[in-house]
C-alpha cells in the first residue's frame, strides 16, 4: 500500500511538472530559453539547500519556522565580519551561528518538550531582531571580491552556486537514505514511542535534525549574500513558508515518517517554476502571493485526498 501511495504522489508531481513546462512553452517564448532555465536553477538553489535540512526536520515530525531569519542573519555575519576577520573566518563564524541556532531550537524542543511551532517562531523573532540590530535595518554591501565572485563564478560553464547546491543534495540524500542516522530519523517521525523503545536516542536525533536544518539555512544565506553582493535582514522574509511549501508539495508528510530529499527538491522545483511562470506572465506580486497560496492548498488537498482514498 505504501508503494502504491508513493507511486501516486510521484506521478502527480511528474504530471504537474509536465503541465507547467508545456503550458508555459506556449504562454511565453522566453520560458524554455537557456538563460531562463539557468535562472530557475539559480533561484531554486538557495531554497533547495534549505529544503535538504527542512526535510530532515519534517520527516522527524517537526518543522522550523526560523530558517528565514537564520538565513538573513548568517548572510549578514559573513559580510559584516569579513573586513575585520577575513572572509574565510567570517563564513566559518556564520555557519557556526547557524549551528548554535539549530542546537538551541533542538534543545528546547527535545529537552523542554516545547512545541516546535512555539520555539521556532520565537527564535525567528529573536534572530530577526539581531539581524536588524547589527545591520541598522539597512542592506550591507560586501567589499570582498572573492566572496562576490563565489555567487557569480562558474566551473566548466556551470555556476558555482548550482554545483554547491548539487553537493548538498548528494550528501543529504546519502545521509538520509544510507545511514543509521537517516533510518532513525524516519523511525522517529513514524512513531516516537516505538523509536524510543527500540533504543533510538530521541534527544540526539531531534537536536541533530534541527542543527542540520539551521546549518543549511546558514549556507543558503551566505550564498545568497554572495550572489547579491549584499547582506540584508530582509533576505529571508518569505523563506520559511516557501521552503516548507516546496518540501510538502514534494510529498514529505507534515505528520512525519514519509519523504525524501529527491522529492523535496522536485517540490522546490515546482514551486520555483510557478513563481518564474508568474513573473514571465507579468502577474503583479500581490496576486502572485495569493495564487501560490491557492495552489499550495489545492496540491496538499489533492495529496491528502489521494492518500486517504488509497489507505481505505
């Protein structure tokens, strides 16, 4: 039954992808151009990196609303500290800041047993406030040429940011599907009581999942700041809901225990294609927000209906 349900989900994603490609190829002559395809990959790379970490958290039956603020803060740190400590050390400190945020989230959720919604929405506000304070509420330009080139350089004609994105996807897929940690993560989301009785360290698993999630958010923030040559407290404003939406569209269950990195990336691709299509069709930004919300409800609703029907 589980294989049948998963097959139905994968078929729906493939059909939706084909529908977008076919319809947009007729609707806009610019959609299938090489430059637009590269633009789509660049757009999805930051959210795709974050989706890798978010998949670990959602499979464990939790979620993280603080990733957008983590993304903006760590991007700012990588820019602000570079003139003082050097660019490499600034990036290391920015990544460590992400790890600290994730560890704090996981510790409060696993040890104090506070809802992940409460913890991460509180952390979102705290980190956002710190980002606004250290930036003075204004964008901060990067003065380091090496850092600026990181987001715009290519290797064998392929943008470096896309290669880094592919590296995160490959490592995340291996950890989640081929390691004991990954299997324990599925077990935790499937049934926490059974996982605990099986000898799985629930405390470690939850903290590790949130650390991975925040680390990927930090990496995405650094890459975005590099690509834009700017750190800003506003960079991650819509990131959390966009990433969670993409992961859920890809078939990762909010109730935990079901999902994969590959499907999450497909979900992020679908979400990015929808955004790109609306831009090409010159739909006003405030309409775009409403349209994406309606589409998300429809996609998740159809998925839930199919799941319930197949489970009978």
